């Protein structure tokens, strides 16, 4: 998987891309991340990437020319998706991450900044993606989340691929509670069923816990899960 990140602040990605499983995945060339600065594609002596919005208003907008030229400088792989990180976009969720990890071999991610990008940049874009219904100073943090979520789904990143199938959101439910040693800590004990060795009973308990936890903590998810399963 190839990631091309168009960002005014490439240094923001240094720690994220060299740490933990993501750093190991990149070192093993499971994925490749390229950082492209639109300033490198400006033509004026001040390397200007922003300007005032037509019609007035507060703040500055990113100009279209440097972004277009930056994206057009990139190679185009057969299955490419160009994404603009934008609060107006589709909210990141697990199905989206899985789609991107499965259906594409190149993601071009444009990070907006200031008050956003010139509307004409959308002619470059296949979809807009959002971290949620709130505003940040730029698209770099949401882009990091997207990259992390996609790379961990690529085979070879996570040691035990089976673990990806039983985590939160994969089946529309939150994950079940998990425990490790010691069996008793400050008076809190591990549920007896987990110590029983009875795998059928453990599986049943975990499934019941997923349903209960989702109903309690995320009634919106539970409603969707309930409707989906009532149709089966």
C-alpha cells in the first residue's frame, strides 16, 4: 500500500511513522508513506500557498495551484483514491478503514489548513473524510488516524491476524472485557468463567458481554446491530 500525504507540515508525521507497529510495518515495506509539501510546488519567491477568500471573510484559504501540481506530480497506481481530510466528509469508522485497506493500493491524502482549501480542489478528490464533528487546526492529525487505522489492517502488520476479527466494531459490537495476571488485584477478581478452561462457556460469556456493553455504552451501535440481526 502506498500513501502519499500532501501536507504543509511533514515534520508532524515523523514520530507517528517511526513508532510501534506502524514503524515496523513501514520498515518491512508492508506500506510506504511519502510526504509531499505543496510549498515545493509554488512559483513565487515567497512560496505562497494561501490567500484571502473572495467575497471577504475571516482567515485564509489554501490556493488550488500548489495542491493540484503536488498531486499531479505523483505516480498513479491502478487502484488509487484521493482523499481530502475535511470536517465535512464521511466520518472515519471501521468499515471505511477496511474498505480502504482492501480495495486500494494507493491513498493520496490531502491535509487542509487555515480555513480550508479552495473549493476547486474538490475536482481532484474522490472523497472527503472526517475525524468527527469538530474542528482542528489542520488535516494532519486526522490523516495520521486514517493511516494508522488502514496500515494495521494490512496483512503482516499485526502479528496475530485473528485478533483483528474479534475487536470492537468488526461485528457491529464493542469488544468484551479482557483480563490478564494476576487473577486478583486489589480485591478485583477475574471472572471465574475465564479461569474455567471451558472454551464454549468463555465464548458465550464474551458474546453476552459484547451485547451488554454495547447496549450500555453505545446504544446507537446496539440499535444498528439489533436491526441487522433481526433481519437474519
